[in-house]
C-alpha cells in the first residue's frame, strides 16, 4: 500500500470511529495483532475528544442546558452525521444548529435549538470583518427633508434572528453559571440582533416593530418606506417617534457604518 493510500485509510477509519477497522489494522505491523485495535483506538478516541472540546467551546450555554450526558449524545450524533471536512477547527461546529433542525431526534428541542442559533451567531460575529461605525452626528449632514430617502449600510457582523420565545433570557441565565434561575419555557417567537461591538460579540432582544424595521433597512429600504411600513403595522401616530428611537439605538450600538440616499424609484415610493 502506498503512503497516500495508507493516510486515506487512516483518516477514513478515524472519522468513522472504526477503532477495529480490519482494513486499517491489517496495514499495521506493530505492535502485536492483539494490541493493534487498542493502539489505533487511541487515535479514534482522541479525535472525538478534541472535536467535542471545539463544540463545548462554541456552545457552552447549550451544554449547560442539556447537561453532560445529553450534550455528549448530541456530539456523538453530530459526529456521525457531519464528520469534519476542513482543516480549520473553527468551522467544524458551525453546522450544529442546522443538524439539530434536520434531525428527527433534536428538532423538537426548541429551546436548545434557539440557544444553539444564538451562540453560533455570537461566534460568527466575533470572526466577522471590521466596519467603522458612524456617529449619530453623521445624520446632521443630511437635511431633514432628505431623511425619507436615506438608506443605511450596517456592520458586517450584524445578524437578525428569529428565536423561540424566551431564548435570550434563557441564554443569559445559562451564562450566569447558576447565579440566575432558568426561566420557564414560553410559547411563540422573539427576535434578537447579534453583532460585534469593538472586540466583543453583543446582542439584544428586539421588539416586533424594530425587528421589522431593521430587516427592511438591511434589505436596502429607505427610511421613508420603513416609516410607512411600520405605520401600517403599528399605531400610525407613534411610528415616526418609534423610528427615530430605532435610529438612535442603531447608531448607539455601532450598527450603522454608512448612510446614502435611495435611487429615483425608491424616492417616488417615499413620502
């Protein structure tokens, strides 16, 4: 057997968890035959321990929620379904929430899935490209009559999530290491924004109207069009005041990195 073939067989056996793989063990001449499975099993077990550590580092709140035994079962199921295909350990864990959504066994764990989605977004935010936030005073460069045409570009790390209701509070309680009691499960959904502030991931829950407004802004809609939509969905009289507060929040959180004006088609749609 050539070296490349031996390396391929070794990798396949380790990834599959086959410590007693007959093809692989037949390639070994030492130690004695009765010790080969045990010796090779060190590599198989070691691989699983390392990748389990990666998952624990990226999903500590999820592990705390599930407990050691159930988290180990999730790791085992994930490894069986999604063995590592990249040399960069950072990206091994990224599909865990997707796997949970696809799995008959785990998709019903709504709270656990929500925590996994939030933790993945926080990890992704940490690694996202940089962006220089605009100060709130930047708005002063635009005349008030031009505000309906304003469009905003956001920090590359920003993600807006739909989560099961109560997940943000649950994540905070899990992250407090027992200092905060876990809240009871709730029905329905909630929304959250996740981004990087300076060098640290940040997040906060979003009210329904801010979730709607932020999604529209991320899609490139003008401020005037967003005002119209929020006014239609909510109390029309309070919409401008609410949108003004959203803008203050977005600038204060460092989410906005550029301000522009919409094209002619968008201008005609704006009030």
